[in-house]
């Protein structure tokens, strides 16, 4: 886990290199992406930030896969109805059906201490049928820096969308990492992803609803295929492969 970045302000917006450095690690492990809104608050002059993943089920329905919001210490989060309205408004702009059958709870967003009534928003594809939605509420410190802020926000959106697309490509098809990971079965791959945690084998067995003996046998098979004597070595090989794949794909991705 990477440490929290330093605080920036409207007067000292970070460079895109700073943003990539701080957010990059969050998109190398699926379990870390829930921290994205909190990191955005630290990097950009925001009072609130919402990060969502939405999957289109069919032409009439979409499903909210993930929706995480964070607020600065001095501001309370906008009511859920306001955030839902903003989320669905952006989905409609992108040609997606609403993520809920409920009507938006309000037609405006709170001003006052909560910041701008017009949040910066963006919708970007990150995998087949799935979109990332960012909603960022600037705080009162922006002043004349609105243009610079929007430019930085757009660069942040672009970087996150590209990074998440790469992450979803290897989580959904581990063969892209090449040998020896391509030799893992689908079940072994899912177990390897679960091993990338602080949980013991017994805790993993309980979560996966298998016996500890069965899980241990599967893990031994994974270590054999990865030519790794231990969990630590297997995870080091895994993290190295992910970083190399991500670096390669980021170099190829359009800017």
C-alpha cells in the first residue's frame, strides 16, 4: 500500500506526474481502488469526491458495481439523493440508462460550505460494458484557478481510466501476464488474487467456503506452477508481472 500523498491547494495544483505517482499504486490491486476518492481529496482542492463503476446490463438497465464517496474534514457529504442525481445525470450524458429506477431526488446541488454547485464530472469506459464515473466538488479555494483545476481534473480522469482499463484486463484474463501465470486455472487465479492479502489460509478457506486442506492443496499447486517456494515469493513474482504488464500497456495507451 502506498502512503497518502501530501496535501495540495488551488494555488499549488500537482503535476500529472505527481498524480500518476500517487494514484498509480491504487490501480495495481483491485482491493485498493476504494481509496481513490480519499486520494483525490488530498491531490485536488475538493470538498467531496465520488468514484463509481457502473455496468450496463442491457439497453434499459445499468448496475452500480461500486460507489465510494469521501469528504474533506470540514465538510459533510452531500445527501445520497444529490449524489445519485449527479451520478445518473452523467450516465445519461454518456448514453447509459440510470443506475437506479428511482427518480433523482433533487434538481440542484448544495452550495455554501459544500463548494461549487457545479461539480466537475466525467464518465469513461474502463472495460466492456463498464464505465467509471468521477464526480468532484471543488472547494471555495479555487477562485481564478478554475481553468487550471479543470485541466488537472481531466488529466486525472484520463490517467485513472487508462489505469483501470489495464487493471481490468489482467484481472479478467490472467493469460495476458504470460508464463507462468497463463498456466493457472481460473480457480487457481482467483485464489492467487485472494492470497494477495493479510489473511491466513484458514481465513481464506472460510471466505472461499472450502476446507483448509483443499485450499492448502490448491495453493501448493499454484506455488509449483509459479516455481515459488512460498506465498511471499509467489506474490513478489505476481506483483512484478503486473507492474511490467501495466508499464507496457501504459506506454502503448493513447495519451
